[in-house]
C-alpha cells in the first residue's frame, strides 16, 4: 500500500526507465463505456491482479467512471466524513477519504512490478509524472507537493499559497502486482467534495479541467492519458472486444 507523496525535486529519468518492461510486452488498455459500480470495480481489480500474479493474465490499465460515491482508504479518519450524501466504501488502498463520480476519469493500474524493477517509490513517481505530463498537454501546470498526496495546481487567484488538487493517487501492491491507481478531475460536480475532507487536507481545495477553464471531452483526455502513460511505462494495446467482463 502506498500513502507517501514525493517532492517536486524527485529525479525522473532513471526511475522512468526502471518502470518500462525490458521485454516490451504491451499493457492492455481498456475503457468501460458505462459507469461501473464501485464494489464491482474492486472485485474485478482484485481478480485481475491475482491472475497477473499467477501468470494467467496480461497487465492492464482500466479506465472507468463511477456513480457518485466516497471511498475510505486505510488511513481515513471518521471525523473527515462530514455529510455523506453518497454511499461510502472501504477501498483497501492507502490514503484517506476521496470522492468518485461522473466527470472524473478513474484509471485502475494493474502492473507486474516483478517485470518493472520492484520499486514502489519509482511507481508512485511515474504515476505522478503521468498525470503531470497529461495536464501539461493542456498547458495546465501541475506539481507534486511534499507531504501532500496527489497532483496540485497553484491557485493565486484564490489567495496567497492556495493550491487545488486536480488528481488523487492511491495504489496497493500485492505479490508485486499493483491495483487501484489515479483519479483525474475532468468535469465532476466539485460540490460533491463538500461531504468529506478530501484526503484529510482542509486548508486547500479541489479543481478540474472545467474549473480551470478547459472544456474537454473524456475521450480526448483518454487519448492524451494513453500517450503519456506510454512515455512512463511503455507500450499499450487495445484488444478487440475486450471489456469489463474480460478485465476480471
């Protein structure tokens, strides 16, 4: 389980290369067209990760949206659940409370670290770099912040020192296979975050592409996400007819 944030000064090149498989085997890139219930997502991820660990399935990145809901990580504090308007689920990942819902792209990452350097710190660094590179394609400057998990955008328009989180990162590793992953705010209802203290941070806010004035489609962002993922982790492939059922 990973709960640590990295600093903006973390080195990039060597760790990036470590996360690319030496054999060049591509990762399955799978997008679910319909919202996925969270319990089904958990079940599917766990099954796929176990199959990868057993040599019975390919690595996968699974892109989904969820109905409105809150998830609790292993460090969640009950007091941070303020007014839960939506279902709350135990996620089993690191971190605290977060929100998932329509307009947010969730990418579940099921990678075999036995083939990618067995370095969890490098994994987290590359996940953060993946998001930052994606945002840079839209001229959104995003950064890591020491002591704060996720990817952040400075908001001087809101006051001195103000920053908003645009992406959350939380992964779990079992038998050197990863699951859970990232969530990136495209156009969610940011008011839905009011039911929690997101990730336990009360003095900063949340933002999205839309909130920053970038009106983009989910499909467009998916294309950029795939290109940026490949620069960090190596090639991907889309299998004909592969769907939610075949992920598990």
